[in-house]
C-alpha cells in the first residue's frame, strides 16, 4: 500500500506580491463592465448552411425565379423572408420570438450570410406569410426541388433512411433534431403481411 505525501498549498499572493508577477508576460487579461452578447450556439451551423446554399446558387435562383411583389413590404424581397425562415429552422429555438431575440444583436451579420442587409421585423414576416400566394410557394418549391434533383442524395449505395415492411426505402428529412421524425407504432399481424422486425 502506497502512502501519499501531503500536498503543499501555496498562498496565491505573498507579502508584496501581486497577480501580475504570477502571469506569463505574453498573456494579457482584459475585462470590461460592458455586457457583450455571445453568438447563439446555432449560428455556426447556420453559417455553414448559408455558405453551402450560396455555393450552389440557391439564393440567386430564389431572387430570379420567385416573384411576389407587395408594396407594403418596402425594401424586402422574398429572399429576406426565406433567410429568416431558414435561420429559424436551423436554430433550436422553440418559438419565433426567441429566435428573433437571440439573432437581434447579430442581425447585420445574420442577413449578410444570405447576401442581404436588413432583418425583416416579426410583424413584417407575419404580414408576408399571411399574404403569400400559392403561385409563389410553388415557385419556391420548384427552386429547391430542381436543386435536389441536380445533386441526388444517392450515388451508388443507399444513404441511410428507413425501410418499411415491404422493403421500400424512405429518406427522412428531420429539420428539428430534438423531435423524432419517425415513430414506432403497433403493426397489424396478418398472414398477408411480412413479420415485423
């Protein structure tokens, strides 16, 4: 059995000694009484998403192909509202109000990710969504579908997903990682169906 030697603790500051004598001279510690907000935890993921979408020209395609003009939206275009909705979807915020609260200190940087300048107010977003017509929604859907078909998810082998009891492969997209996209449920057991796995 080994005996441990007693630990010797040094007092942090001796007689006539201050904190600067204990620090490496290359370390400079600065503090401020000003409160500075830190970027939300999801901002890095959103930066990656926005960069990826810009590389495949989604933003320019939305600006060129999706037309929805209303006078009361002023300086905003469809891409401004798409940016907010993409940011909200990529964040883990439960409600839009919390998303706006966390993105507000960084609104210029957030909109710059999408090549835009101004973050639409919540009320403006609400008015836009209420006025959005089916033609604009379908045009937006076509832009994303064309991009999806231009770069299919599958190359040689299947890339995950779910297989049902009939052997059909399903690719599941889950925007909110905190919730389950597919759930298990009780399956009927009849002679014409294969056994559940």
